[in-house]
C-alpha cells in the first residue's frame, strides 16, 4: 500500500452520498413553506444543512458541490442568480482553510466556524440583494442569531441522517 492510498478517505457509500445533497436541497425548499411572521427571520436552512454536513463529515462533499446546491437555492429562494453559489463556495473554501490550520476541533469550534460562515453569507446576501439605503440591519442580525442558535439542531439532524443512511 502506498502512502497516498492511506491518506485518502474511503468514498462514502452510494446511499450516504445522496442523502447529504438531498437534505441540503430540502433545507433550501423550506423557504417555500408559507410561514406567517411579522418579521422575516427564517434562517437559511440550505446553508445550515451544508455547514452541518461539511463540519460533521468533511468527506461527503467536494468543493465544487456548492455550485449546483447554491444555484438550486438561488432558484428556489428568489435571490439574485449566483449569489448563493458564490457565497456558499467562499464559505466552503474558508472552512477548508480552517481545516488545514486546526488539526483537532470540538463542537464549540465547529459552532464558531459555522457562525462565521452563516454571518458572512447573510451579510453578503444583503449586500448583493438589498440596496444599501434599506434599513434591514436589525432584521439581519436577528436572522443571523436565529441561524446560529439553530446550528446544533441541524448538526444533530445531519448526524442522525448519517447514522440512518449507514445502517441501510
């Protein structure tokens, strides 16, 4: 066995390979559910699922997987075409860089990394989609706080889906 063979992780099984992207797409589809709210603070569930999978199982997604998933999210959510594609890819690349710097991570560090990525994506989406004169900063902060608070639940869902798909 060569050293290269030992360094590369085994590819995930076929069922596991499809559970992760489908769960991210279902997370993006949550924006279609009619929710009556006085203020729009619905978190970006597609991005939350993507970060949950990436930080839970780094071998599931390749870096280019953010492009079709972000494009799907753009088409479903109504954001300008290419915004989630660009922002999700930048978040994914930043997590890859952090992975090379941090050898060992615990859940608190994963939560902090996910909070930074979610905040970056929400602020970037605001700068791309909304004029600078619009007063949406307070709502954006509430949306970011709700998203960061839901991250542990999303990570738990990803771990449960991963366990269930490995059993099947």
